[in-house]
């Protein structure tokens, strides 16, 4: 069956792995998928660090090279790692509204900040006889910080309504042209959309 997907060298198949097993596999030092990034730990910045952001565990994994070239994966302490940069995007740990302290992608403009929380959850898999669970697609939740206040939003309409009413139509029209759907947006799409919104607000204020 696995050969159908091009997998021909599997040594062991584990059905219905526990979270503990998934955690062990995720932190194996020879596992690929780390990217070069930056972390801020106890207010000290460390550049050119190999990182991976686990959306399910909500942990940042750091690749660490020990003596004689040995490689390890360290699970960061979230309370001490308050900021990291990965894939060209900035992530910060914040307590927003009634939500717990957690990581958000931060998109900053001169007029507002957008915070995007990314996560995956474990779902029951009712359509497979081999796996009882599977990870969801990334789930996103959004907050807008403006004039010292923080507001949640969920879609183009609720986002536009956070701005002066006279701007609502222009903002929604721009987001439609961008083709942005907040529910399943990609990180780069969010950055690009907020940049265009900033330019639009600037032009509207000058009118």
C-alpha cells in the first residue's frame, strides 16, 4: 500500500500512535524540516538558529549541535522564548483579549498591528481503518491592534468594520480583489493584504 505513494523503504509502521510517540518522533535529531531563523530568549537575540514551529504542540523546536558534531532537538520553554522569526515572518508571544498566552504571527503597519494565531488539532479519523486520528489543516484566529485596543475578527466583513464606516466599502473591495480568505490564508497573503490595506488607509486619510 505504501508503495503507491512512493514509500518503499519503511522499516516499521505504527498505527494509531500516541501523542507521546508523535512527540518523540518530532524531536528526533535527524528529522528534516528545520529552517534558519532567529529567536529571542530572555530578551537576548540569537541569529542563524535552526528552528521548527510545531503548530499542534505550540512549541518551538531548536536544533542544537553538540560536541563532535552530534545534533539534538531542543524543545523551547515558551515563557522564555517570547519572539522568533521563521521563513521571513515574525512571531511573538502575547496575551490578547480573553485568550491565553500564546504565539502569534505579527504583521505591523504604521496604522495597526495584525496578530494571527496558527494551530493544528487532532481529529478523529472515521474514514480510515489504519489511523484513528489525523491532524487538521492549520486553523487561524485573528486580532487587530489599533489605537491601543485589541479587537478579534474572522472575515473580510468583520475586519472592515473595525475601521471608520466611511472606509468599509473600500477595504472590503480591496480584500476581494486580493482574493484573501482569512479562514485559509497563507502567511505571505496576510502580509501582502495588510500592506495594501495600509496603503489604502494612507490614501483615504489624504483625501
